[in-house]
C-alpha cells in the first residue's frame, strides 16, 4: 500500500504515524525533515536530488505540521528523529529475535557517542544490539581515507542498521555516497543531534514546548551563537515561500 504524501514546497513528506512504521521490516533510507532542511532544499541541488531518492521522508517539525494544515493537507503525525530512533531501538532492535545489529556514526565526541551507546544497550542487558560506533573528526567528509575507514568499520561490525547523526545535509550526503558499499545495511537513519540527546549531553525542550512548536526556540536559546542565524535569518523566508505555494505561484528552483 502506498503512503499518502504531502507536498511542501519542493519535497513530498510521508503522511504516516510512528506506530505504523515502527516495524521489524522497516527498511530503506529514513530522513526526518524540519524547516531548516526544507530551506536547504531550496538552495542545494545535490541535496534535493538525494532527498528525492529517500524511501521515507518524515515530518520532524511541529512547524511543518502546522504548515501542512495551512496548506489544507495536514500530515498525520510529527515523527522526530530524536523520538523515532530511540523507540526503534527499544521496541525493535533490542529484541533478539528481530536480528537487528545497529552501528551509530556521529556524536559531538567519542565520549558522548559511547555514553549514547551505553544508554541504548541498557534497554536490554541480555542482548547487546549496538555492534559499533564511530565519531569522525571534523572535516572528515573531505578526506577519502577517513571515509574508507568508516566503510570498513561498518562492514566489519556486521551491522544491518546504520544511524548517522552528523547534521543536515552532511549526514544525508554521506549516506548516499557510501550506501552501495554497505551491502549488509538494510535500514539507514539520518538522526541529527539524537546521539547527543540520548547521551543527555544535550537537553530537549520540555514536552509542552514541543507540543506548541517551540522546540526550535528552546534549542536556539541553548546555543544562540550557532542557531540564531539559522532560525531567524536562513529559515524565516519559508513563510513567504509557503504563502506562494498557497497562492499557486511557488516554483521549484530545481524543476527539470
């Protein structure tokens, strides 16, 4: 059965519930999508082409959900990567009979990554389903020798699930760069800052702020030097673009 897809600017987002996709047979490439990603998709053709090849594009933003309502085609549910991946680990990967072996690539430091792995493995002490992790150095994406090390480590780990938390668009571009060289990987997650949330080195917004679409504000206040420019300058034009879509005059900058 095909999923309903909701068009927001130049991408289509799967209108699904978290319950419907949390399944041991979940496979392919999963991209949770927020406002910042949608704006990057207006400027980066390579990123846009990659997004069109993803198997799952999920609504990782209350703002995008509200936008979908404004456009008259509400997405069924907000599914954040920070919720989906840990829940997948708890409900699917931690069950030995499901035969899932997870490799995590990302995190701010190796120490933070290890704390995340320890926290996830404690879900089910009888079965260590996290089979490896690696925190690459800054700028690694421009070093082919480091990418070769990453590919080798993932393949040798025996993993069949790969979670990449490097931020957009770096994580998505890396997934598509190396996916054909990872024959055992059945499921790819792009998880952004989730590693840091799991380790508890980065706090998520309170639930009430998440529910009213203000998680971005909490994160901006937690890291203003990095996020003020992103949220208040780079991402704000989305509302003008959405108005153009509502009026039928928006044009995809990469339309063939």
